[in-house]
C-alpha cells in the first residue's frame, strides 16, 4: 500500500528541474465517452492536503480537492474523442490526451512524472514513468483527481442527452445495466465502436 508524497518531485528538483508536472489519464476502460488526461504542476510550498489516487477518495473529497488544486496549482485537462479512440486505438488515444494536457499548461514544465509504465511518444524532454504513480506521487494524484472529476461531469452531461445507459453513475464503464441498455436501446454516437461489446452489437451476424 502506497501513500503519495513529494519524493519523486524532490529528487527531480535536486537534479535541477523546477517545473515538475504530474500526468495521468482516466477513461481507458469505458465503452462510451472520451478519454481524459490532466497535467498538474504543484507549488512545492503550497501542496493541497489529502492528495491521493482518485480511486482511493470519496466523491465528496475528490470534489473538494478539485477546487483546491485549481486554486493552488497550474492545471490543464485535455481529451481524445471517441472518433480518435476508434481511429488510433485506446492506448494511443490516451497518450494523445496526455500530450495535449502537457502542451496546454500555461507554463511549460521541464520534467514530467507520468502514471503507468510508458512515456507517450509525443512527450519529448525529461520524463519518468511511474507504475501506480497516482498512489505514489502527489503531482500524479492531483492529475488523477482533476481528470476523473472532469470526465465524470462530461458523462453526467451526456447521460442527460442519452438517458437509459446509466452514464451518470457508471461513467460509461461496462456495467451490467450499461451492457443491457446497449442491447435494448442500441449504440449512440458516444459509444466506442472499436470496443468489442459495442462492435458485436453493431455487427451481429
């Protein structure tokens, strides 16, 4: 069990870097909606208390931290669309969202801490991939929180336009009720056609 701290960032600072961004994405597994990434540069003298992997926090705590992170850090959120996911594949699309999030920061970072075991090919410069980074680095924890809240809000909005799929609660993930709704109600423009449960409905023999 990890507890996120500032040790990866401290080490980078000792190596001469000053603007260190944590990068994470959310939404690789859903059958519907975009994949969303965030890049966050924390202020080392003003780190929000209670940062953790978004999955380890209650919804209420995530919401509170979301606002604090935006007040105290540099943040950019970016997406890759359903069309891009289907065209590229989910891994490449999630990397594209990360690349866009980093590119959109108000001031360019000089070192990146990236959740996972791969560095997206579009991210040049100094970077480090950290497995389970959202539970180990507070910068990545912050990115995981803002990406999740933002994507959940998008899916809630889409749920109002396409009721019946339960996106307001399942966020597009393949829950039992979501899969049943796919069969009953059909495929929406927001479904990922390259994902097997959706593909199989579209191309039933």
